[in-house]
């Protein structure tokens, strides 16, 4: 007996989109579902045809093959699922409609072994700017859950082992039929683990893990920044009943430095210089983050706020051989607590000053004078 065209089975055109296919399938599946037609073999056969057609047409690759080769594309058991029983059809194809109606997945689940992954842990660590420059090997002492040695993580007393839950047969879920829907809920006997422990280990009370303080070594690479996260796989909390351990995440924060401010890979510092050095020129030494010193030359007439760049004296770039720069900002210090003689000398210097020695202040006040002169000549 030849098969009906899949498009005719779903009563849709060959140009139907995904939404039209799903709508047609939903309508027909509800109409011909065996739960609505108990004992009717024709309805069950019709329902399987509908599932087979929808299973092919909802898949882009299968649909393209069907459009080109027809039913021959799925001969010898390839592609379609016509030979599956009713339970498999409902779980695979009809779950799409179940999800659309209730906003949740269909009745497909996998059994559990009782092994649950441990939680991830977070450790906050403070380091200095020098540590971030050079890199650091550190040891951490972390209280965490580890696998119980008494029961080797099974949670069962020595000489015994967990048993398959009789209530759910190890699936971890129990199914309930409501009309033509099959609903699942977590098994209350094993709490979804699929196993029960009749005689729990006394050391860990059946959890398969105990709390211990562990010492871990961690390498902090050069160039890390504030907020950098380092992941240590498998160093988190041990899993329940021999399950895999979680991960440990180390979050780094940099302690404020008394001299340097960091901006990415660059460093900035402010250095006060005397008024005489700024005026006549000179030089001074500044420490660098690597622990050495660099000499900075100040030309005569340097103004406060001027920056000098020291190339490759900044921070290393993480996982790179590049180095940032260091910027030295000069701050001209105004003399304080002057003696009478110093005041007299400064007064004399002021009298001898001209537009050439103080060009910026002379220019500024000239513009101010012009502004007020202009205001004074305006007619009210």
C-alpha cells in the first residue's frame, strides 16, 4: 500500500511555513489522539501517520530531502520515525505542542545516578601592584567540601552501596497521565537522584562529602588587572555521592599604591619640583614599578602639569611581552614659610619680570583689560 503525501496528511500546502505546519499538526494530533479515541485502531494508525509526517516536515534537512525524492528518501529506515511506538511518537513530536501550550518541555527525561556536581566557589584575593607586575605564586587555605574518605563519596556505609529507587525505578521522576497529556514530577522518595541509601555513612551522613580546609597553590600571571578572574577547574566543592567537583574562581583586587596610579598597562605618578628647578631646568630621579630608578630631565620654563613619558616603564600586558609606559606629571611647588630676605628677592624678581618671562599671565590679564575696557565704552 502506497503512503499518502506528507503534505496531504497534514492538510497543508507545499509552501507552508513552520508556524502553519505546527498549527495543522496540533489540530490533527488532538483530533486523532488515541486517548480521545480509546480502542479505535484506525485512530491510532492515523495518529502515527500524522506524527511521521510532522517529524519529517518540521526538520529543514528532512523536508528538503522529501521534497526532492519523496518517500524514497526515507526507505530502509532512514529519516522518519514511522516504526516507533505510540509512546516514542508522543515524547518526540507531540512534545513540541506540549511546550507551546504549557511553556514547558515535553515528557522526556533521563534517569539519574544520584551523583550531583559540586558547587563553584569564589575566593577574593588582594595583591599589590608589584605582585601584578612581577606575577606571584601564592598558597590559599580554603574551607570546602571534599569527598568523604570513609565511603569514597558514595554516601553509603562501608560494605554497602546505594540502591535503585523502587518508586521511580531509578529514573528520578514519576509520570502521571492526565487526559492525553503525560506529566512528570520529581520522585519524592529519592528527590530526583534515582537512588536511595538505606544505611548512610556515619562520617558524612550520607552526603558523600565532608568539610575540610584545603591548601591550594595558584600562579598569578604578570599583568593581571583589578577584577581579573582565575579559574581552577575541579577545585571547588566536591559533588554529592561521588559527583564531579565544581570549580574555584579567584577574584583579584589590587591594593592602592602610594605612588602610582594605574590606567590599563600605563602608570601615572605626580612629582613635585621646586619653582627654581621648573624655571631654570634640572633633573630628578623617580622610582619605577620594576624596583629601579629612572632620571627625568626638566627643561627650563617647565609649567606645572606638564607630563614626561618614560617608555616601557609601565605594567606588562597580560599574556604578552609588551609593556606599558610610565607618565610623570610635574607639579611646581610654590614656596612657603619664606624668610624676609627671600621675600625681598622675590619682590625684586617680580619688578624685573616682563612679558617675556611671564607670557601666559601677561597675555591673560591683557585680555581681561580689553574685555573690561570694551564694557566700559558701551552705551546704556
